[in-house]
């Protein structure tokens, strides 16, 4: 009896900590994902191209951060307005909704501009090499997740048969 109580208490104390640690890892995920996506690009650039790309990327990151902050604030304001009363002001909701759409569109335009500026820096051979590297890099994680999912599903099914 004491063993079960201690196990339950231990699980109750450890499990939330593990869940919190998992959430903290997710916060770092986007930065590490961007860094992983930059490695294939940097590996094919010569010194002059790398310097030019670094300057462009810094400019785009600053713009992206500004627009993302505005987008986040507009979403929060809209969410607050929608929760604040049963019948929020339709004009104010429409204005905030338009702001959210405008900032989302600006981010999309910025991503496309960044891709186009990278393509202007690269030669045709470098572009083909980058496409090949990113294609390989993106395909593997999905396959691995699918394989893991299938193997876990079969393990569970074996337990019940």
C-alpha cells in the first residue's frame, strides 16, 4: 500500500516537470529549425555571397520581428475584444481582423522577397544543389515520423491480441 502511494506521489511530482521541460524545448524549436534551414544555404555560398546573404537576412529578420510583434498584438486585442462582451463592437472587430490579415500578408510577402533575394545571389548550379539538399532534408523527418507511428501502433495492437 505504501509503495503505491509513494509511486503515485512521485509520478504526480515528476510528470508535470517533464511536461514543462517538453514545452520549454518547443520554445527553442523555431530558432533551431531556422538554424538547420540555414546550414544548407551557407554550405554552398562562397565568402562574398555569404556576407551578402548575412546582411539581407539581418534586414529581413528585423522586419519579420516587427511585423510579427504587430500581428501578435492585433491578435491579442481581437481575442480580448471578442471575450470582453457578448456583443463586441463590429467596427472594432472588423478593424482588428483587417489588421491581422494585413500583417499576415506582410509576413508572407517578406518571406517571398527573402526567397527571391536568395535566388538572385545564387548561381544556377548552387540553386539546383540547394533544392536537392532541402528536398532531402525535408523528406526524411516525415518518413521517420510515419515509421515510428506505424511501429508504435503495431506494438499497441500486439498487446491486445
